C-alpha cells in the first residue's frame, strides 16, 4: 500500500472512530488549545515525572507533629497481621472478641486461629456458590444473578456476619492449635484454583438440573464437589481440629490452671460466655444515598447459605459516633470499616482529608460528596479495623479516632491508625455495636422489615 493510500486509510479510520461521541479532530484541537503551557507547567511535569504524586501533593501545613493523646481509650493488645490476604473482617472481629475476653477476665489473654475459621469460611462460601447455582440453574447464563455467582464464586473478604455465623456453627480454636500457613497468609493462588474448580462444578450442576436429575442426586453430587474443595483446603490450610487441650495464660504469658480439653464450640462458649454472637449486636451504616433510620438488607452478602445477610440500620454519622463513644467509654472495642486508602498518610499512620492537596497540584478540584462518591464507585467500604479510642473536646464532641489495624505492628502508629473526625465522617461506613450501648428507639428501628438491596451495589464490597 502506498504512503498516500495509508494516509487516506488512516484519515478514514480516524473519522469513523470520531462518530457518535468520539474524539474528533476539532475536539482534539480544542483540548490542546486549553493546555496553557507555562514555565511552571514544565517544572510541574519534571517534578511529577520523577516523584510520587502523594509526595508532591502532601500538604505541608498539615504535616505537623501528630497528637497521639486520646481522652477515652480501650486497653491495648498485640497487633495482628493479615499479610497478603483479604481477611481484615476476621482479624477485626477476633480482635473485638479477644479484647472482650481480656476485659471480662481482667488478666487472661488468648489469640484465636484465623486459619481455622478461614478454612470453614472458604468451605461455606463454596457451598453458597454451588447451591446458588442450583437455585438459579433454569435461568440463562447471562441472567444478572447467574452472572453474579459465576463472577464471584469465592473471595476471602467479608463482614462481621461471617464472624457471627461461622463461630456459631464451628466455634473457635487458639492460634497455637491451628497456626497460619503460607496459603492462609497468601491466599491468591489457593483461591484462584478453587474458583476455577467451582466454576467447572457450577456448569455441571446446571446441566444436571436442566437434564431433570432428582434433587437427591444433585445433592449427592454437590457433596462430592465440596469434598474436593475440602481436600484442597486441607492441603493448603491444614485439617481443622475437632478437639484439643489448652491452658489459658495471663498477660505475662504464664499458664493459668491446668490444661483442659475442649471442642471448638465449647472453647468458643468459654471465651465469649455465649452460644452465639447473633442477637447480641446491631450493625449500623452511614449511606447518605438512602433514607436514614431505615433498615436495609443486602441479598447474598453472607458467608454461609443458611446464615445471615448483612442487615443494617442506616444512620447519620452523629448517631454512629454516639454509639461508638458509648462503647469505647465502657472499655469495649468495636468492629468498623472504612475506605482506608483515601487521604492516608502511610508514614505517619494518619487519615485526614487535608493530608494531600491533589487539586492544587493538578489545577482542578475533586468536589464529589460522600453520596456521589458511593454512587459512582469512587468510594466504598473496603477495609475493616478495630475501633479502640476517641478523643473528645470539652463539649464531648469527637476530635479524632484510633483503630487497631491488621497490617503488623511495624506499620503506622505501632500498628494503629489515627483518623481526624472530618475524615471519619467522610470515609467511615460500617459499625458493629453491642446492643447494651444502643438506645431503645434505635433498637426498635432495627427491627423494621428491611428493604432488600442488591449485592452489586457499589457500597457492599466485602471488607478486605
């Protein structure tokens, strides 16, 4: 093809792609004309090309010495590390449970095995997928719900619902009884293999349903499939114990009393004083897109097929803050979740909306409010942490908050993270609070028939 022909072909192709909302030549000229090139722009490019955007956008006026004093703080405990896994929801939930145990006993400590509960979490989620595929088998593959299952057959993220439902069903064991493995710390490869196998199994189950196989035969086949998943989990995470012997230790690491034989469920009852967590707490959220003082339930946002969806009471931030303050003042930590990556100063372990000035760096503004960020998928609940402290002013209003994170003790403020109250209002989403700290009017509202919402909603991603 000659050079002239190539040029003509390129212009024709360019014109075609510019149709119906494409970038035309005239539009591109206008875009280029809008670029005012100054010596400052050249300097900006040179700086940004060679440096981190966050380093350049850091607001020096806000980088003062961090105030680490808190007027109300729960007792400190050892910091955990979820490593390369999405199990923040489990670490945060277990942080609350072990803190409650230490407060109740005043001297005893315990570290729970995340590996143990994660084993059953993955097995239960595999069953949730397989049974969901069976339930929707007569729908076409491009049906919204069928797509949802095959797109998300398994994950290692979750919510406090998983802690409540899984511990009720399977109990807990100490970390020393079932320690972490490489695959529990690094879940990606194991999870990817199980996802592929589940999708294969899902197609087989759809074929069985549509071929008219009896429910009993389908159930038998599903059980065989779950046995395969169980074997993969056993080889990567270890075989969960059914009984063990354990002696509690005091806060100096010394055994207290004689070792005692437990099952996972009797151990759970011993450390919590309950047969189940369900019924002892409420879950609240701040979602400014939806009506406040109403309850909502997220379909399929659960860990077990026979368990509880995430059901929450939607509240203004001022109400959520009151609940958190009441719990912290009584020495009780709380499960909470955030969009932790927004305006996070990793070096200082500090979250504040004034940490970075991206607008000045790029000569624009970032003006969406919380509701707009949620509805456009720009923000949502992504990471669970354990709320431990609040600093109140003379009028009892919160100035800043503190959480225990699960990224190791070397990170941030000795494994913790401090959040200004203005950041807390913009990027905090979920809170789980014991009913004893909830006013009667909110407890009644929590019993309303919930409005069902879909799991594809941008806010309801699993905490990781």
